[in-house]
C-alpha cells in the first residue's frame, strides 16, 4: 500500500485515519497528517501513531496519495500552496462539497491525478458511505486503491461526477435528517413516559436495524413497511398520520433542496 497523507486533522480526517490504521491497511508510520491546530495533531499521533506536521507541503512530499480534508473555503489557498510539489504520479483526493474535479484541475493542472470523494460522518463508527469519481488521469488500479481506503471505514461506490449532487443529498447530508428523525421518535417516547437515554437507544436501534434489513434482504422498503403494518393495527395508524402530515413529501423536498444547494456551490 502506498504512503498516505492528510491535509486537515478534523473529525472526518480522524475517522479516515482510524479506519485505515486500525484495519491494518496502512501502518501509522506510513501516514503523515498536517493541521495548523497542534492539539488535533497531538491527538492523531497519540491515537494512531502517525507522523504529524503543521506544513502541508511536507505531507505532499512524503505521500503518494494526499487527502484534502479541509473546509471548501480554504481549498484555493491550500491547492496553491502545494501545487508546485504535486507531480504527475501523486493522487489528490478531495472530500469537499462544491469543489469539482475541474475546479481542482484549474489550480493543479489538468495533467494531475484527481479523485473526488463524498463521504459521510458515520465513517466515525466504521459505517460510512462514500462515492468516488475520478478524472481521466487516474488508472483503474489507482481508483481501486483509493476505494479500498474508504472501504476500510464503511462502504464505497464509484459514480460519475454528474451524480455527486444526488450523493450529497441522499448520503453526504443524510445523517442529519436521520438524527432529527431519531430525536423526534425519542421525544414522542419521552411523552409516553420513557426516560430519555432509553428513548434514544430504542429509536436509534430501530433505525439501524431497519436500515440493515433494507441492505441485507434486498426487499423494497415499501414491502418491508407493509410487513410491519398489521390490519387495523398501531403501525398503519402511525403511517396514516405520517402521510397526512406530508412526511415523504417533506423528505423529498428537503433532499432536493440539499442537491440544489450543492449545485449552487459548484458554480
């Protein structure tokens, strides 16, 4: 496995570092991480045994694959800082919303190897979902290597970049919707007399188990829903109210709004 670098040592970066190191895919001594915030670097070094620096250029020099894990608003500054040291063999991986492959190439050069990835925060618990799209300079073997990195802390799929806005709406931002759903279920359980910690546990486990049923049974979500809805029972009554209140329409509308915002950020 190649040497891996991270520019940025925030939560998502930590999740990825933990995934690759704890899985044994790459040893900590072959990972270099940079950040301007020293406590984040100290935490990464103590937790995973990685090399740390406050110099992003050093990361590029010491790595074959460089993951840009910084906020979108600082991408131009970081790319301009490292571009002189990015040769035609290094692979640059972007995980920022709104930063197209073309926008990265416009700074680094169209002859450079670029992969755009949209992960999500469940990577923090090893259950992330990532979409990968590549530019024309990336070989199938190189794409497979980067995909393996993201599969060390969840699942990954290769998609065309034209789908990245849909990925952001349905996966990248989706954990926030699910957390709100879990919180709402728990609030209702509290109204019913359940202690809040227990309410969160019941609601979260129900969501996790339901998601696992969709993934492992291959059944349509509507079919699985029907299996829970007994005639004249409690569940179908709850479903009736959800439909009456426009539950599905609200979800669809919010995801479309998320996709529209993603498209706007890419302009």
